[in-house]
C-alpha cells in the first residue's frame, strides 16, 4: 500500500515537472515571439522614418532648388536682370539650367534687350515665341512673372533635350533657326552656337568642379 502511494506521488511529481517544463517553454516562446515582433516593428519604423526623410529632402530640393546651382547662376549673371531669376533656374535640372543661361545671354544679353508690352518687361530673355493671347506685336510671348517665364521656357527646353535628344548647343541651334538653318547665314549660326556653348559650359563645368 505504501509502495503504491509512493508510486502515485512520483507520478504526480513527474506530471508537475512536465507541466512546469511545458509552461516554461511556452513562456519562453511567448517572450521570443514578442521580442521578434517588437524588433520587426522597430526596423519597419526606422525604415519608414528614413523613407520619409528622403522624401522631405527631395521635396525640399524640388521646391527650394539647388543652392549651389543658384549661386553659380547669380555669380555668372551678376548685375544683369537674369540674376533675379537664379532661384527659379536652380529648380531646373542642370542641363536645362545651363541652356537657360546660355541662350538668355545670346538672345537678350541676360535680360538687357527684351521684348516689352505697353512699356513693361515681358521677362522673355530667350526670344521665346509660344501660343496664347499675351504676345507682343512681333509675336514674342510676354510672361507675367519671372517664375512663369522660367517654368514655360524650361519645360520647352526639357522637351527638346529629353524627347528630341538635343543635348549640346550645336544641336540646340534649332532654338535660333528651327529644324532647318538653310535660311540663316552660316557665320551667324556658328556664332550663336559658340556663344551659347561658352556659358552653357560655364554652368556645367562649375557644376562638376
């Protein structure tokens, strides 16, 4: 009888030990699962923070422009009306900005010779002729603000560079004479290319230095 009682006691203790072991394993599994879950959340949160930071930085550059590019344009066009457009030019990509500066120098001496309407500056420093009602008597587009001018002309240059692959001043000579320069003197065409290229490269060269 005593032996039977001892066996029952041993069995009970064994069951308790197994239950304790199972409880401990279960608790450990829960702790590990919670820990892994928290670690995953922390990693995901960190990635989200980094992504949002990059988006804010890209947005800042897009809205505020490239500070170094703006400085280069201001230094190059110092004392000319184009200097006051530097912040808007800096919002463009470097190729477009370089063409904006180079073409403006050739077409208007950076804003010193410009189309006017009713005695007011049209902010058209590129000899741009677009569609619309706000035109000068001789067909040049008259912009309301410098910002509008840069965005409109910049968009046109973007199209020529990105879609038509006009990536050099020699190719961009279509700005002067359209898709065929036969009606223009060879010397004037070459002079246009050389002058635009000089200032185009000033922006591009300083951008790489």
